[in-house]
C-alpha cells in the first residue's frame, strides 16, 4: 500500500476508537483497584491507631506538605493529628471523603476535632464564549508554516484532539466548604503576616470559581495519592528525620558538657583577659566621648 492510497482519516478514526477503549479500561482498572484496596485500608487503619503519634510522624515525613502548604502554627496543630483516612464511594470510585481526626489541642474547639471533607468528580460549570480573536486564531491554526491551508484530514485530527483535551479539562473534583470551630484567638486561617495561606484554609476549598484556595487541587492530590496510601513510608521518613534532629541536638549539648577542667580554666582566663582589655580601653573611650 502506497502513502497516496492511505486514508489517514479512516486510520485515525480507528485509533480514536481504540484510545476511547483504552481510557475506559483505565477507568475500570482504577475503580477495581480502589474497591479491592478498601478492606486493606480499613484493616491498616486500626493497626496504625495502635502506634503512638503515627500520623504526626507521617506528616513530618512529607516535606512537600510542610514546606509548601503549612505555616509554623499549622505544623504545630498537625502534630496532634490522630487519624487520617480517605473513604471512596462504592458506586462512584472517583468520589471520596477525607477525614481528619485530632487529639484535643489548643487550636480546635472540641466540636471540630473530627473534620470531614467530601469531594465529587463532575463537569465544570463553565461556558465557552466565542469572540473575533478566537476566530482569528482558528484561521491561523488552519494554515501551515508557509501560510498554506492544511489538509482536511489533519484539521479533523486537530479538532478531535482539542475536543478530547477539553473533555478532560472540564472534569474536576469539587467540594463543599467545611466550617471549623476554633478556640478563641486560635483561628489559623486568618492572616499570619507571613504571606503564606494556612493549610487549614484548604477546608474552604470548592474546586472551581474565583477566590478559591490556591493550589487546592494539588494539595488534595498530595493527601489522597501520596500521604494516605503510602503512610507507612512517610512515617518511617518522619521518624528518621526526627531522630536526626534529636541526635544533632544531643551532640550540641554533649559538646557543651564535655568541656574539661583545663578547657574551662582556659575559657575563664580568656574571659578575664578580655575583661581586662575592656577596662584598659574604657578611659580612652570616655576621653573620645568628652571631646
């Protein structure tokens, strides 16, 4: 078969159909994995609760969560995290609810020690408007680098690719804001003066519309796709980091305590010598001052 005899449009139609089938299979596999993992997550949850401070150490292990999304006060509150769990919908595995459970602490009112934020996967509520600029861009897209009209089959491929990308971009996880009751003067979502949004402002994240929590989708992904499923790995990383910090602290203390008598006398002599020099310099300082 020569290149001239190939009907590219028909070939691409077949490929487009196969691509749709692949996407459908990917969704089935993802839904199957989610369903099969639920009993595992449930069994793991009860065991993790038996480990003291498990989730506070797991949070310590997520440098991205702490460095990019958390203030110092946020981290202090996260250290009282008792449990973190992601529950997926049985009928719609793309929907999920994230549950945070905290030990009593100085920030949250007792009524807000358990916070649940539900997410639904659906099409964005947006409308596309046409303008003259859009029409001009379309005309430019119809031409190649030399200004010649592109082949009809190629334009069809561009249209299909654009429609597919638009369908994917129009899907989003949305959520209702969650009200947090704070103890008096402890609302971490208020401005701290550091220019950083509190991580707990994410509980007001909606998923679409102006004025939403910045990078809310990315933060949700970190929790759902990283921290929760790989909690044990993050815990071990957090334990290692904490042990390193404590070791450095102990080393500094040991260096101060291990100063010998000779060293102590030397330090005292240096200090006495320094004080003596200061006393000798004092008259000259006073003389300069009185000029």
